[in-house]
C-alpha cells in the first residue's frame, strides 16, 4: 500500500493568490535557482604538476571547489527569495501592528503559530 501525502499552501505573488503543493514548490525553487554543479575534468583545467599533487590526496573521485568567501552570495540573493521573505515578513509585522491576530496570520501565510510569533516579535 502506497500512501501519498500532499500538502498545499496558498501564497501571494503580484497581488494574486496561488495554491500549490509543496513538492511542486520545491521543484520550482530548485529549477528557478539554476542550481547545477558542472562537472569539469581536472585534466582540462589544472597544470600537470598541480594535478599530480591533487591525485596524491584523491584518486578518481569528485571534489567540490567552493568559491572564495568574497565572491559567495548570501542565501536567496540569486533567486530573490531573501527579498521576497523580507517583504512578506514586513507585511506580517504591519498587519499584526494593526490588529490582525497571530491565528489569522497563520492561516493567511501558511506558517506555524511559532513562525509568525518569531516574525512579529523580532526586533526589525
């Protein structure tokens, strides 16, 4: 017997309300971010002396080479997710300040009671 759970969430984008299941939302997020790790053959990019030195430490495996700290972007900068969440959280704080209850906000934004509490009581 196979059990399939489907969770749906409503979200607002450009003043329209959309309903989407979480699996689709996750897939769209991954696709939109352009997240892909390109495989590059070390023979093609490293000088022979450096390649030999690397081969002393790893034989035929894959190695991830991160960007230097100064070039790394913060979470959400590429996709605009950070900007979207900041805008959403500001909106939640504003609604709470004019009397919308945490329970109402949990329904409207599909967030847990504790998540809404963290947002409205944070020092921003």
